[in-house]
């Protein structure tokens, strides 16, 4: 069983910064991808950023240059540093862990953390 616990959400003014954290525990294959998704009311859940266990990153165009994803493999923890926040960044942010093992794909999700950016 794998559990992802998120923290770091909150309320911030436009132009401000937040850092989200997600700590994974349980039986985790070391070769994996961790990432952050977000979902605003009435919209689908979209990828914000992802990072592999060897450090390859991927970002949504809307956050490039503002957000940075990084991880600590020893702690099985992924972070999302969010700078220059905009009201459009307001959403529930979900941590994700994906890995393949024995020919199967396993996906796990955090509980979600609210990020609200005021004008």
C-alpha cells in the first residue's frame, strides 16, 4: 500500500509564492514519476508538472518559468515551488505517483490541497 500526504496549500496574494510538499510512504518502486495536477471548479484535472526518479521534468505551458518541481529521492518526497502566482492558479492541487512493476502500471494520488490566489 502506498500513501501520499500533501501539505503547503493556502491563500496567497497575486505575485506571491507557495511551496507544496508531497511525501510518499509504502512499497514504492524506485523508478517512478511523481507529479502535480490541479483541478479548478468545473474544469478537468490537468498536469502541472512532473519529474522522474532521474530528474527529467515536464511542465504545463501555463506554469513554465514560474513553477519548479523537484524531489528528494531519499525521502520519497516531491515539491512544487510556485512563484509569481496568478488568480488562474487557484485550484485543488493533487500529488501523483506512477510506476510500472511486473507489467502493470500503478497510480496513486494524494488527498489534494487547496491553493487560492487573490487578486
